[in-house]
């Protein structure tokens, strides 16, 4: 009798949950996971037969399950109780650090070899200084915070091998030493793949040293904590219960605040956009998020124009490099498909900087098409 009552109660709850899943208003985008959720599939007899319709319907139900965020975090909590140190491709490290798995095999090696060939060909069309700054990731610099007995691929070797493929007319910049020397400070966000502002400042110092520019001292900036509520992409994947949030620090100067910014045709008079601080994607506070092209005109009057061909590591770097150039052009090859060599001539660019992180470049195919 008791089993029968239990079964009836269970079925009532289960049916109730199913009904609620279809009644409760649906979201198209999950800020918590930073991705678009599955839409309800259109019925198709062929897909029903081959199983694709059932798979799509299952994805839709999973994505819109009532209180989905709670269940994701609860599942992560249970996994940690069982001793797991990884969830959804993210390692749960020490001191509240999260790390995304890093894979480097034959396909990744072949990809960066092709990238090196394309960049070498590109450099023959350009008669101005070209620099390449390839940045190691947190999983390499902060290895002491990884779970016990976890080995990671040596990213310094990837950088060295890649730089050896680059022609001598391209100046390569190695930041590993300066990052390791300062690893007692927080150089990367705990919950995200990006660097902190201080980490980006170390990149800036190294770039200025190699490019023979006068770097601006941190004492000339006003440091400000603009958010204490940042949970980045690693947190979106791992969904760790009670994860410690990151602070977003920014270094402001008269030059990097009073700029004319053109972001894919949208004008915004700053490299900082405070609207993003109220959203999940708080890192887009820097340089207005991902744009195919962003052009910054600073208050510097020296005739120098820098083109940065980049991934999103360059966004937080922007607050410092504005101190040294009259104009800075940021281009993301994933979205901008016109020839870079022509862009350089048309815009009177005086220097080029490639700025990428290791985890991104080993899988990025857009740089293989650069011209």
C-alpha cells in the first residue's frame, strides 16, 4: 500500500513538472550559460524515423526544464561530493580557480603551422613593422592551482615552436617570463578564460619594451573596481555551486576614457561600456564586446596608427595601448573578411600587432585566410 501511495505521489509530481515545462514562458537565451537555448523542433517524418527529431525534442526539453539553472548547479554539487574535479570540460581547481580542458594534438599543430604560413605570406605584402604576441593561458601559468596529479601540455613549447615558424621580418614577443614572475598576483580571472587588467598591463609593458615605446606607469592611472559580481565562461560551463565571483578592475586615464570609438558603425565615446556591467557578459565592458572592426581615436597626437589583429584578449589590453597611439584599429578575422593588406594601405596604418591566446589560436581557422 505504501509503495502504491509513493508511486502515485511520484507520478503526480512528475506529470506536474511536465505540464509546468510547457506552460512556463520560455527563454531563447541563457545568460547563465551564455548561449542560445534550443528551439522547439518542427515535426518532420524523415527526422522522426532517423531519430533526429527525438534528439532535437530532447534537447529542447532539457534546455527549458523548469528551474534549469538550479538543477545544473545541484548536479555539479553532487559531482564534487563524489570527488570529481571536472564538470562539463572544466576543471575545479584550488582557491576557487576554474580551468577549461586544453587539448593539443596533431590537428591543432597542423592548424597553427598553416596559420604561420599565411602570416608569413601576409608579411611580404606589408612594409611596416609587424609584431606577434601569443599569450599563454591560466591553465599553464597557474598550474599550482590545478587538481592534484593533473598534467597539462607545455604551452611554452607551443609558443616557441610557433615563433620558430614565423619569418624574421615579424617580431615575436614572449611574455611567459614576466607572467611567471608575477604569478603571485591575480593575472587571470578565476571563472573566465580572459586575463585581468593587471595581467593585460604586463603584456603592455612587454610590448612597449619590444616595440621601443615609452610605457605609461600604473601611477598615472586611476584604478577602479567596476564590478564584484563577475562570473565568466568557465562558470557558465561548470555551474559550480556557490562559486566565488570575480572582481573586474579597470585602470582609467584621461586618454583611454576620452576617445572616439566606432564599433561596427556604432559610435560610443569610450573603450568602456558600463551597460554590460548589469549583464552576465560583463567582460564586454571592455571595447564593447566582439566586433568585426573597432576604431579608436585617442587624444594622442603622434601620427602613429596601430592595427591589432586579435582575439578577445586584446579587449582588456586596449585600456593601456591607447596611451601610445593616435589611432588603434581592432580587427577580428572571424568576422572581417576583406584583405588586411589593403586595409593597412587605405587607413595609413604604421604598425601591426597580432594578439592571440594559445587556447584560441590552436583551433582558430580564420587566421589561415589572412591576406
